[in-house]
C-alpha cells in the first residue's frame, strides 16, 4: 500500500467514525425528542378529567332485535363480515353504516338500537376489523372504496338506494368510493353523512401532540404521528389505555360508559390490521371525491376532536357548499372523535332528519 493510499484509507476510516458518531448523536437527539413528545402525550392524558360514572348507556347495549350476519366477497377474495337488520326490500332507502379505524360494527349500537329493526340497515367490518379477514393485499385508501362498492352490490337490492353514513375512516371510505364510482351516484345513493372524518392529511394534521411542548420537538411530531398510527403494538385494555383512549378519542367531559366502550373496542382490534390501515391513511387524499358528490351530504364534527379536528370538517363543508350539495354542517360542542355514541341521541335525530329529507325529495 502506497503512502497516498494509506492516507486515503485513514481518511475514510476517520470519516466513517465521524459519520457513525454523528448518526448516533442524531438518533440520540431524535430519541430524546420522541421521549419528550411521548411524555407530553401521557401528561396530557393524565390531566383529562375523570370520566363521569353515571351508569351504563342503554344505547350501547348489543341490539336486542334480530341482526343477520353474512359475508361479502371482494374482488381479491377477501371476505368481509356484514350485518343487516330490517327488511332491505321494504324501503326505497337502505342505510349503510361504515365504521372507523380500530372499530367494528358494534360501534353503531347507538344507531342500531335507535332504529331497532324498524329501518333497513347494513353495517360491515373493514378488512382486519371485527370479523372480517385482513386478506393478503396491502391495504390502500383506494381499497376502502372498492370494498364499499362490493358491499353495495351485494347488499342493496336492485332499485333501492343507499344512504351512506361514515365515521372517521368510514367517511374516507365514502369519499374514496366517490372518487372511483361516483359518476351518476344519485342512481345508487340518495344521501351521505360524513361524521368526524377528513379528506386529506389526516395523520399529518392530528392535534394529539400538546402545543405546550418545546419547539425542538416540532420536526419530530410527524414521525410520532406516523409511529402512533402504523406501529403494530398490542393494546391491552387497562387503566392506562383507558386514560389514553379517553384523551385520544373522546371529549374531555365524558361518560365512563363511553370511555370504557371505546377502550375495549380499540384493544380488540388486531394490531396488524390497525398498523396496516394506519400506514395507508398516511397517504390519504380523497378531497376530489367530493367533486363527484351529487346528493345531499351532512357534515358532522365534535369541537374537541383531536384526531379529525374541525378544520377538516370546515374544508369538506366548503367543498360541498360550493357545489350546492351541503345538507347541513353540525358541530357538537365539547364532543371528541366518537360522536356517534358520545352524542348518540343528537346524532340519531340528525340522521332521522336526513332520511326524512331524502324521502321527501324522492317522494318515497
């Protein structure tokens, strides 16, 4: 080895050492910032008021009327669990309930109990949620709309129209469906309700990380949000997860029955499915789906929603209003992300109003 070559070799070794030390230093800094954010989240959760223990919420009890379970096959062969009540052939409109991330069909108990079989209703579990298979295909936002299309084709009788009600990822599902299948939607859909949802950048615009954290944590907040949604970490239901579920998903002033219901449902979701869909939502952009909407659409949000904050609802309401298809825009003061059971009675009244308006418009 020549003297020049030896010098070059020593230089490269020094560069490698410096690069390694630098990388470890950066990792240490990032780790410290992650710890700051994690600690801030936990402190914020522990500062939330204790939930009000005023007994069970009758609306959240398992429906006592007959619910029929079946499966719907998707184009890639994945089987989705579907449940239905009421006579699907008895009304011009069939309500189709689409739950959100980490939930399942029991999420809609407050609505199923309200209608108690008097109105035809269909609900289904997203892939990997509840009793549905996850399948072998990597979940995507486009797949949400494709799965909804499979359910509509299988469950809504010929000549009937659906009223689509989507919460959180369920609302994203409706907009994804509209992007792909929305042409002439008024022939198949007569109304839409978008509850606690977002059309784009849902992970990037979450408000879980406290604003009081040091400015040094700002560059790492997007990484924390991505880890929070896409890490396949098991979430057993216990006192700590209950505190976190309350902070993340339910408004500050909450009933214990609602917090417990939420925590148990989230912990029951498959970690693999939760992570796969969380990763998919990082790429969410279904805003253009609202350009395909040609039926009355209600937008609903809780003012204390940290996952899909009111600015998302503002954006969707503006897009719909500009084209004349905004049925109503409702904000529930103090409600968090789980409006369908946090404000069950109020939302049920709104849904009845939407259904009445749709029926009147179609003369049914």
